[in-house]
C-alpha cells in the first residue's frame, strides 16, 4: 500500500482530499439541515410568513453543499480509480517483462497468467477504497466531536454506533473471506472438469460415458452451488444488519432526543441534525470493511507478484558478438554437466565436437538427454559445469542478439503466435517475400500456405489450432530457415511430418542455399541416415560418436535402438 | 435473441427460478419497509411526539419492530434468492454440460473448446454473480423507490412532484451515459483478453521468443495491450463516476426544492415540520437506487449475454440421437459392417466422403490408408456413429446403425482415438473408464494379457501412478498403451483404431505392437493405418482418396496393381523404411 502511495503521491493526495471534502460535507449537511430547521423553517411555520432572504440563502447553502459533495466524489473516485488502474498497468508491465526474459520457472502457464491478471488486480484493487477509508476517519472524528458539542447523551449513540459498525464489518470480512475463497476454488474445479471432459469428448463418446461424465460434473457443480449459497447466507445476514444498525440507532436517538427535549437540553433542530448524521455517516463507515476485507487478498496477490519479480535472472548476458562471416559454426561441448533439480544430473560429462558445416544426429532412448543437450546449445538451459563453445567463443560470453541472429532452434513442440503466417516466420525480422517463400519451400510448407485463404497474410488461430501438427512443424521450420542460420538445431522438429516429406526436407537442407551446421534429434531411421555423423546418448552420456554404419557395427545399444524401427515399425504416409 | 426473449427462454428451462424470484420480490417489498420507517418516525416524533414522551416511545418502538422485521425479511429474501438462483443455475450448468456431450462430433468440432467450457462456467457465473451481488440490490432499490414515492405522496403530492421532477432529467441522461459505459466495459474485457493472450504467448512461446532474440519486441507488444487495458479502464471508470454524480446532483436539486417549496407550503399550512424533515430523509432513499443503477444495468447486460450463450447450446438439437426404447440391441458375436452409398458433408456443405459402399466381414482385420483429408477418419467416425452420414445407409450385423441402442452400441463398438487422451487421474481410473465395474484384479490381468505388466511395474506407483493433465506425465507412446488397455477392458466386438502418426521411442513401439496384436485378436478390427506392417498384415486394405474408396483388396493384390495409388504409396513407404 505504502508503495502505491509512493508511486503516485500526487494522485493519492488528490483522492484523499476529495474524500475528506466529501466526509466534511456529509457531516456539514446534517448541521445545515439543523440550522435551516431552526432559523428558517421553524420561524416561518411559527409566524406563518416567509423571510425571502433567509429562504433564498437556505436554498443556496443546500445547493453549495451538494456541489461540494459532488466535487468530493469526483476527486475521490476518479483519482482513486486512476491510481489503481495505473498500478495495475505498472505491475502487469513489470511481471510481463520478467516473464519474457525468464524461463518458465517450472510453473504452469495458467498460474503465471493469473499473476499478471488477477493477482495484480487483487494486490492493487485495495487502492480504490483506500482514500475513501482515510476520509472516513476524518468524518468519524468530526462527527463525534460535533455530536458531543450538540448533546452528550445523543453523542453516546454515535460513540456506540460507529465502532459497532466498524467491528461488524471486520467480523463480516473474516466470516465471508474463507467462504468466498472456497467458492472461488470450486469454480476453478468446475472449470477444470468441464475443460477436461470436453477435451476428451471423443473418448467419452466413443465409450458411451456421457452419463458418467455428467455425474462427475454435477457433483462438482453441486458443491459449488452449496458454497455459493453459504456465501449468500452470510451476505444476506450482514448487509441488512448493517442497514438496520444505524436505523435502530436513529430511532433510539429520536426517543432519547424527545426526553432531552423535555428537559430543554436540546432543540428540535439538534434532533434533526443528530438523526440525519447517524443515518448519513453509517454508509461511508463500510468502506473500512472493504479495505480490511481486501487486505488478505491484496497481501496474497502481492506476495505472488514478488515471487515472479524476485526470481533470479542468472548471470549477465555476454557481450562478445559472434562474427557474421557467412560460414557455418563449429560447436565444441566440453565436460558438460546439467541437472534440473541440482541433484540428478541429466547430462553427465558430455563431450562433443561438431565440425563446421556437418550434420550430426543425436540418437538415444527417451530420457537420455538429447533435448537437454540441444537446449543448452542455444543457452535456453545453463549447465552447472563444463563449457560450450561456438567458433571457439564460450557461449556465456556471446552477445544474445548475435547468437539468435546466427543460430536457429526448432523445438519438439511447435509454438506459433496468434498472428499471420508471415509474421510467424519473420518474427519481427525484415525478410523479403521471396526469402519467406524460399524458406517455406525448403520446409515443404509453400504448397499448403498458398492454399490458405490469404496466403502469407492468413491469421493463424491461437497457438496455430487451425493447422495440423505436421503443418505447424513445417512453419516453425521455415521460421528457422528464413534466417539462413549458421547453426541449425532441430529437436525432433519433424516428428509429425510425413516421413517421406521429412526426408525430402532434410535432404533439401543439406543441399540448401547456405552452408549450415545441423544438429538434429530424430527417431526415424531414415532421418538419422541423412546425418554425416551420429552421436549416441545413453543416460546423459555420449557413448559413441561416428558414422551410422560404424556405430551399428560396434555399439550394441545403438543397434538395438535403431533396428527397433526396421522390423515392423516402418511407417506409412498418413 | 433479445434480452427479454432470452430471459423468457431461460425461465422456461429453469422453472424453479421464476417461482423463487416472485417470492423474493414480495419479500423485497417487505424488506424495504424498514427503510421508510425512519423518515416516518421522524415525522411522527417531530409533529406529535415532541411533547409527549410516552407517545414518542410508542412510535420509536413501532419503528424498531419494523426495522427488525425488515432485517428478518431481507435475510429471508436473500437466502431465498440465492438458493433458488444457485439451484437453478447448477441445473442449467448440468443440462448444458450434458447437451454438449450429446452433440455429435460434427457440432463439437465446429466450436472452440475453450468456448464450450465457458458456456458451463464463466457464462453461468456472470448470471450467478449478477443475482448474488446486484440482484438483491436491484430488488431492494426498486422497492425502495416505490415505497419512498408512496410515503412522499402521502405527505405532500406537490412536493413529491417537485422531487420527481428533479430526478426526471436522469431518465434522459442516464441511458446516454450507460450505453457508452456498457460498450466501454465490454472493451475492457476484450482488451484484458488480448492482454492475457499476449502474456500467455510470451510464456508458452518463451523458448522461441528467447532463442530468436525477440524479447524486446514481444515485450513491446504486451506493453501496448497493457496500456490499452489501462486506458479503457480509466474511461469506463470516468463514465461510471459521471453517472454516479448525476444521481447526487439530482438529489441536491431535489433538496433545494424541498427546502424552498417546503417552507412555502408550510407557511400555507400544507406541510408540518415533521413532514418537511421526513422529506429530507426520503430523498436520500432516491439517490442510492439511481447510483446503483449504473452498476446494476451494466452487470445485467453481461448476465443476459452470458445467459444467452448458455441457451444457444440448449437450442442446438443433438443430431445423433439414441433410439432408446424403440431401438434394437446388436446381436452377440463378431460384428459385420456394411456401408451402402454413404456420403458425408459438413454443415458448410463441404463434401468429405462420397458414395462409399463396402462390407467389412465379421472377425476380419481391415486397414484403411490414404492421405490426410482423404476421408479415413470420417469413415471411422461414421462407423462408430460419432456422426451420422448425410446420405446412404450403414448397418452393423444387418441392423441399421441408427436403430441400435446406445447402450448396446457403445458396449460393442469402441474407437481408440489417435491422441490417446487420458484424464488427470491415476492409470487405474483411466483404464476403468473402459469398463466401470472392472475390479483391480481385472485391470491387472488386462495389463498382463497385453504384455504390459513389466511396463506397469516400472512406473513409480504402478496402477496408482498419476498421469497428469491430459496424461502429459506419460510419453505419447505410453498414453497409447493406457488407451489400449482401456479398450481391451471395454471388450468390444468391433474395434476402430486410429494409429498414432508421431514417432515414439523404440521400446514403447515394440510394446505397442504386441499389445495391439493381442487387443485386435478375435475382433472385427478397422484400423486407420499409418504403419506399413498394419497394412501388410490386414485381411483387406481400403484405400481412400479425396473422399472416395478407390481401391480395396489384400495388400499383395494391391501392390501388384502397378501404377495404382496403393502401389505408389507402398513404394514411397518402403523407400523411407529401408533407406539405410
């Protein structure tokens, strides 16, 4: 909270000023009505004649009061809103900035998204009622003092009522918060069940399990219903109670007022003032409840934001540019050790030398470390020990911009942006249309892109849903190829592509326009056979490196992995 | 559909809602009595009770009773409203959920999955939240407005008219603020969606973003969306504050009118001091409803839109219907399938399958081959009645497919889809989905029979291993294994398999092949084949191209037909398999 005030001191002061003005005017209204009753209305009624000057001034006072009140509201609400919305934007920007630069931190996407969305709102929403609450403090103080000045007996009602409302509010929040949290959690669960069930619609239908799924969904829905009703009950009790309290106080004050009137301690005008005051002050007091109720949510949100913002970004990026000499890159991997959890190493002392311009295939069973190795080559993963050199420059020293200019990586799961085909390929780079088409042809994607409604300018749906897996992989490949990389890393990047096409693509790469060093991870034997050399991995170690034939003859593990395809695993065009 | 029409449709679907709401309306009227009680007692005390303590005590006591009664009635109303609303909405969710599952693949494919989910979650939530947060306020506000007006008119019709006149301009002004306000809040929601989309791309596509060095550019794109959200939030807020202030201004004008006109009337003997003061109190009852109206109407529009989207689902007629009572059961034993001049086209009219006539003999193994988009998968979906053909006739063991009871059909005919979808649960629960009454022993036995016992025992918790969201803790090949066991437990007479295309690691490939072999044994099996061996070992191969069945026969016969589509397919197949 203090941080927000420090971020936006001027706006906050404006909001508080508006709120204080509003508060004072609210108390003032009660006294104005009292005064008008005493000096204008009562004399007029008693004498049965109108003092025009007094009447006009009374009207003007009332008008002035409401204009002041509106100014207060405008100041408080507008400034409070602006402040909260600026905080939302400020922290969303910071979170997004961090997320873009930092690896996924091992947290699910939905989780990170909610930090950028609901956690930011939860943390700063409290800013909106805050000035109101501050102003209300002023109002309560002024109101109690004013009440005592009027009459001590009547003042007791204010003294009793205001704290009571305040505590009721706190009670309300503490009772309601866990219930709303439960409901919120259940809402998430209902959504999860629906999502999963529709995701698996085919299997649900194929096995005729619609009824079973309905029951599963209904169970959750009914739990949500019960939680909602429980929230509703609390609200249904507290809200009317909070209305009833000031009303009861007003009625009681009226009675006591009449008694005091008999003893001459107060006037009729005082009575009007007090009754009005008790009614008018009660509502703003509830703003405390909002602030207090928001507080736990705000703190939780803030902690989650900090969790993202404080994550370490690792060593500073390198500054040595990678020479752009148009030549393929040589890769040397020396004693590389990498572990995700700091204990179980995924790569253990990996040593590989990849001569410039060669194509090397990484082969190994699932979990042998192929993907980890490839991702370390482009600095997506940082090894614990050992070193990777590109053209004899340590990877950590290389300036990131020059690295991505010369090295291209295509991962196992394709990612396409919700944008046009062209934008997905150029990714903010400047390439001519000819260059794009050439890359598409090389990736065997030109044909289907031409068939798209708007060709290169066709917008792909979210994450490329409108395309088949193979088509998406080919676009991702074109994205790498258009850059004419000096080092190309293909991590099982053509797995969903028709084997015949895959082979054609890889062949095309070898006779491609520019000389490129290629590191590829593949399962299909046909793909492996296109490599100049094979590196065979087993449990995070390079067990053998050499030509396919050599390895086949000398390494039994390699032979087992590769020949597994040969017997009955040959694949048909799909 | 207009807002009103969707409301009527919705009420008809959830009859409890309408009945419960009418009770709530009556209670709302009672609930506001207490609010009018204070001004009334102010008037009574000032006019009659000021000199008489016991009379004042009586008035005060009566008012206190009214206030407490109000409290009770308001509580009862809230609970009633929430119970009825939540109960009906829960039913609505369940109905919509069921309807979505009852729609054929044809409909389901045309909807975005996320949008289907939001029909039963977010869309219903908007209605629920409206009723919980604003519904109660709306009812009380309206009732309050009515009662305050009645009380005012009772004291002084002239002054009441003046007050109403002060508020009258709002009828003109408010819609002019509310309409852009509604549009503006819609904008906020849309832009928030865009922002989240941009952030999620940066997160999911993180490796691509970083490895292609476009961090700055992607960051700038997100910045732009964040700024847009901020701007429209501020714009929305500004409109809301104006509407709020308009109510306050009208109240101010009304009070000036009361003071001036009240005194003038009072001098004429037409208004007492108490009545005058009561008016000042009653006017405040006008302000709150006007100010709430801005929020309430906005939310009401959202809720109506959400309601409408749910009703759209309910309005879709399921096109693949269970014949139920009037249907027949499949005769026991292996199933024979016949297609006679079967065609299928999408709702858009795009033909996918044209005039397919074919017999699948009972107990035979049939492989279907063809390029992507040749109609293979459609053939499989028609065969399992996940969709109905646009023309032609399909029979299973001489019974027309559409006359087979779903109970019998889904028991005897099972499709194993390509992606091997699993639920976020244990392997045990996923496999049991194939036969709900299978015991743990049955399931363990199934793994053993299919030659997967060693694989299962290699998992961290065996049958109790959690497979993760969509089964993603397992590899693609392992998901297939679980799907095969699931199908084995279902024990169908006709099995339709869609082979996976993506390459999986060799050890799993071998297990898959062995398990499939056992699974298909003794059943009529139709396989969408992506593997050469499947086609080679099939009793018959069906070759599809461009939605037509172009070749059929045994692998060896088809290969012999030189220059035929299958011969070409096979040649390229062999080339890639034996390239080394």
